C-alpha cells in the first residue's frame, strides 16, 4: 500500500499482511516477490512503476486514478490492472464546471484587477443558454452533465462508441461548429493522442472555450497556442503537454487561457473514495470474488 491510511483501511481484512511503500527508492517493507496486490501512490513515480518487475507473484495492480497508460507496459502477464473508475467523477466534474464558469464570467481577469485595486466593470459571457459538448462521454462525462443541466445548458455527448443519445467521434467535424464549450475527458490512448489538432480547433466557432480535463497529450500544444495567440479561441487547462508546464513556456502567458496544475481529482472527496475502493477490492481478492474496474486493452 502507498501510505499508512490505505494500509490501515485493509489491515483488518482476514488473511491480509500489509506493507507500506511510497514509490520512492528501494527501501521496501519486505520481499517484493511476496506481493500479491500492489497499490501505487496517487501521484505515481517512475520507481513506483519499475518496482513491479520485482513482484514476481503479483496478481493485481490497483490504481488510485482512472488513467492507466503509464502502467500498462509494466503489468506482467497473469496479473490484472484495475483503475479507479468512479472515484474522481465528482471532483473532476466539479473542476470542469468551475473552470467553465471562471472562464465565461472572467474570474481570472477580475482577480487580476482586484490585485491591482482596479474596479473593472464590464459585461461578461455566461454559461446559461450555451451548448456544451462533452468529448469522452463516460462516467465522468455523465457526472459533468448532471452538474451542467441546472445551468440551463444544451449538452452534446460524444464518445468512441455510438449509443442512444451519444454521437460517435466521427461526427465531430459536423458537431464542433455548434459548440460554445468543448470539454475533453477522453482516456489517453494511441487513438486520442493529438486528436485535438489544428483541424479540430479550426472547426470550433470563434470565441469558443476548450476545456481539457483529460490528458495534455490529447491536445497539440502548438496548434492551441496559435488559436489562443490570435484570440480566436479560449481555454481552461488542468493538463498540459509538456507536464508539468515549465517556467517560461508560452502557454503561461497566452491570452484567454486559465491553467491549473492537474488538480481536477485532487480533493478529500476523491481520497475518501479511493481508500474505500482499495479496501473493497482487497476484500474481493481475498474472498475470491470478481474485481471491479479491470482494464482490458488501452482502458
């Protein structure tokens, strides 16, 4: 387990012996060959992935996050990889809605005016009556929609799999020009890397807002910078490429962009739900019951 809180949460399950490893260095609590269930830290380190190679009897890797792309290459044959689907839905959806409102009502600009002691009265845009497209409509997308509906918005759903009320990705070229806000919540896969490129962005209407709560690599940074620089589009980003975004990178100073440091799921609510998930999964494993959130393929 990655920390004492999670270790304590599973310690009373019959048949469980727990060790704490924070994913840094080689100071292990025991023989890694004895590990059957491994829970890496929430913010994974390179070492927290590399150490899996020494866990020769590993059966389960349970992540505290939804994204699995950096762990897939390290999970050995015979072991299963489980993500934390559902754990961060509420917190991430809250960040998305907060980011949209902040951008539409120009909160970052008003905060800057406040720091200067300047009364900067002017009209702003709003979320009400706007069309919001959710690209990557899964459990997080549904959570985002539930929070947006009370703002009297129109929701357009897009996902890899076409289903009732949900468009396929192939429909994006026709749908993008009608969206006032485009929210990205797709997983990181070979299919989604670079999907928001120059062509994608060019189809967005003038003044539209791009909200990235997925992964930085989903968006081609240079293409987004071009649209921001000419002030045709705006953006709210919780993830960037590169990440962390280095000091002096042009994204920091681009007009119309609001950046947070990948904190969408970093809340006490997500932490409580992650601890509960790990305990439930360990209990299922010990009892020989099917595990939840098993990853097959890219996600």
